[in-house]
C-alpha cells in the first residue's frame, strides 16, 4: 500500500515523483509552476525582503539639524539598521536562487542531488525564519523606545517592522514546505514489485516438491568355487576308494 501523502504527491505532480517534483523527463510546465503555493510564498518573501532593505537604505538614516552625522531611525542604533539591511539583502538574493533551483529541480535525474537541494532549502529557510524573528523583535523594541520622532519618517519605520514580521510567516511556511518535500522523498514508482504467489488450496500437487528417499536393496554377491563344475564333486571322494567288484576285500597286513 502507498501512503496517503505519497498518493497526494503523485496526484499533484501527475505521477511518480522525487522530493516533491516529477521525475526527470516529464517536461516543465511554467503555468503550473507559478501557481504552486511554494512559488507564491517564495515570491512574497522576495517582495518583503525588498521592502525591508529598501526602506532602511532610503529613509532609515537621518541627521539632526545641528549635526551632519547620520543615525538610524530606530533609537539611533546603527547596528539595528545594518542587521536589517543584511538580512534583507541576503533573503532577497536567496529567494532568487531558490526560485531558480525550483525550476531546475525536475530536471535532476539523480535523487541524491534532489535530496541535497531540498535539505539546503530546509536549512536556509529555517535559519532565516529565526533571523527574521530576531530582526522583528529588535526593531520593534528599538522603535518602541524612540521618543523623539521629529523629522523621522514614521511610515518607513512602521513598514520595516511590519514586513519583518510578515517575513517570519513566509519563511516559516517555506520551512514547512521544504520539510514536507524532504519527508516525502522518492515516491512509489509505477513498477510493480514481485510477490510470491500463494499456493492454491485445490491443487493436486503440493506447492513444494520433496523427493522421496531412495533406499537401495542390499546386494549380496554370489560366491563361486575355484574349480569348474565339470562333473561330480571330486573333493568329497575318499583318497583310497574301495574297488567296486568285491565289497568285502580288505588289503593284507604286512
């Protein structure tokens, strides 16, 4: 029996699959690819990362009227802005790379290569889910302690915090999708496995043939005499036969 998750995977991919993608040689359907939930969520993660680092790079640093030195809008903590920009840029590039990998995955004929690709997606998505959580907590905490908001673009700050939170959700969903693909592995192929047929109950012969044991009869060799059988047995005749003419004759004593 094929498990339900593998049957669902085979229905979604149109047949046997390996790590959530159809087997090599089946072709690539662009319209089906862009309608996949994983592709949609990955595009949303790409957009959210773009919004975060764009808001910080364009409006995340300001300077006061009395100084030319710029500082971060989140409680003048430059490290927080640098952290958010770094996370956003890497997430932006990773989304593009994994989108290309999703396109190339059905063309991988080696299931081991697909396994490594899915494991890379799983590890990166899980790590960036945690990093986006740290980024959201950091920016939200610093923005809550920012009291002097004069001259600060508040919309850019709120958008950065909000899309950092949205990124936690999207990357968490991508982690879940990658985990499901990894658990599915290689689904059942269409080749049937050979099972030994059960013996029929009404067959005249048993299912297994056991040859009867062979007990040869004991052979007793015939004994032959040394002398040929050419007449009466001379071995039983006396050495001094008596003449047949006179039965009472006795030899003289000297």
